[in-house]
C-alpha cells in the first residue's frame, strides 16, 4: 500500500520506468463509451469510415500528447500535478483551479461509475436473466465504486499491475470482437457511405480529444516515480501510444456497428445495447472485462482526486482522501442512474464542459513549464507565508488572472445541452473547440505577463529535459 501523499518522491526512490506509462494510459481508456462515441461520429456527424479513422488517430495525439507533455513535470518535481501547481498559482491561488478540477472529477467518476454499473447489470442479465431493479442498481453501483476505492486506495503499484493485466485481457477480447465484426459486417454499406463535412471531422476531433484533456493534470501523478533522467520524448510516446492503441480500434468498432444499428449512438444504456450485437459466448466476458476496465478508470481518477483533496486542505492520509471522493461519486452516481433520461447527449455535454474546465489550468501550467520552471520540494508543502510560493498574499496574481480570463473565454465559445455561451455559434463553438480557445487565451495571456518571483533553490533542475 502506498503511503506517500503530496510530499515529493526523493531521487533515491525514483526507480520507475517509462514503459510503465504505456499500460497505465491503456487502462485509462478501457471504456465501451468509445464505442458509443464512434457510433456518434457516424450517426450525428455524418462521417464515413475513413473520416472516422482520421479522427480516431488525431484525437489521442492531441489530447494525450498534452498529457505526456505535462507528465514531464512529474518526473522533474516528483510530486502530484496539483501539488506542483502550487508553484505556479501560489499556495492560496492554487485553491481556485484545484477546487474546480476536484468538482469536475466528481462528474467524470460519476459517468464512469454509471457506465460500469450498466455493464455489470447487462452481464447479470445475459448470464442469469436477472432483471434490473432499484435495489440491484444500488448494489452493483456500490460494488463498482467500492472496487474502485480499493484499487486507488492501495496506490500506484496496484494501479500499474491492474492496468497491465486489464490491457492484456481487454485487448484480447477486443481482437475477438473485431474478428466477429469483420465476418458479420456488410462492408459495402460501411465503405460506400459518402464523406461528411470537414467541419464535422474537426468537431469529432474536438469532442474525442476532450477526453484526453481531462487527464492532463493527472499526468504528473503517474510519472513522479520516474528518475529525472527519464526521456521526455519517450514519456510522450508511451502516453500517446497507450491511449491510441485503445482509441483506434474502439472508435472504429463503434462506427462500424452504427451502420447497421444506429441506435447505439442514442441509447440510454450504451452497455446493455452492445450485448445483443455479439454472440453470448463473447458478449458476457467482453462486458465483464469492460467492467474491470471502467473500475480502473475510476480508480485512476480517484487516485488523483485524493491528491487534489489534500491540496485543498483535507489534512488526512491519501487513502482517506480517496474515500471522500468515493463517497461523493457514489451519491452522484445513484442520482444519475435514477433520473437520467438520455446518455450520449449528456455525456458529450459533460465532456465538453470538463475539457474547458481543465484547459484553463493547462494553458497556464504549460507555459510555466516552457519557461523552465524548477521546484522547491519544501516550498510545495509549506502553506504558510514563509513559503517560496506564497507570492502576493498566497496568490500568483498573473497566473490566477490568466486562468480566470482563459476559463471565461472558453465558456463564451461553448454550447452544450445545459449551457450556451454567447459565442457558441461561431466557428470555434460549432466545432467543439471551446477547450482549444481556453488553452490559447490562458497560455497567451500568461506568456506576456511577468511571472512572479519565488525564492526557489538555485540547485533545482530545469523542467523540460527531453
């Protein structure tokens, strides 16, 4: 069990290897929601097979390329992402993006918990003909969230082992599903579909990349045990490769399924819908492995959310901080499962807002990296006015200002099911690129503003060592 919390990992314990990032980011994407997203690209965006292929390649390169880049901060600073963020925003200033990111994580974990519970209910129905009920829903939801809490509570080693084995199992069954689809699909119908508008391709990339964007602040959490000498380029390649090897087949599978069964893109329950599309011998184990994958996704999110809770002032051990997030996730998931009338529209809307929320932090933190940020381990943990990262009353004013303006700018360009900014009808808004506008504005503003001077130790190593 990992006992280390926010405190930076000393160099003597940096024994991790870059190759472990590959299965980690495979595990972060083992979700059947990618099938539903792929179906949506065909049904709603009107794309053909080749356009979906291009979107499925571009999205993880953009989204998880940023994850890999920010992960470099973890191997240099040796601390979780939101702890390193204190050096950028100030000890008090970091509470603003930290609180927003923590709340956003509740939503992400809620969506994953609901999807995983649907998968478990579908397996019970397939194997034992057990019909869903409110009592069963709550029991399976409790089992799902409890399993996520167990793995994340144990810590990074447990997550690495589980991600590695889950990647093998899910990958193997996905190959079987692909073989089944190849034999059962009317390929003339798939390949003869006319091309959709280029604008819809851009929108598809924007939506799918948003999923990767939501993992960016998490990147350093899984890289902090790597030695400082680890190759930054190798870290980015392992991160993008791990995500891409899941994105590509899953999104393509969803798009192929949607040609014959377009209901996959609009179903309230995206998991049980998939079961009848496969033979029983394949659908039950595939969905069961999918449940394991979604448990790991939730566990990874809870793991990072525990650190975020600690940065917000929860003076409790890491595992207990994870438990706080698990309890919130359980409560919100139960509400969503009992009241949700639709799924994909709500999920895409949530994903869009999530990406904007995280992107404001990414723009500022990323520019700070490019400026050659170094970290003072003692100052990261010192939340008093004596800290080198206290700045002005605990706030790095320029960083907080750039974050705020970027967030507001991104929301102006964002239009979703529950919210529409005044600029949502512009080219940026129509293409789902509010998150890109957020990064651009916050990064540009922070780049032209002077960085507040902290009292960093001269012996610290510059960050961007590729």
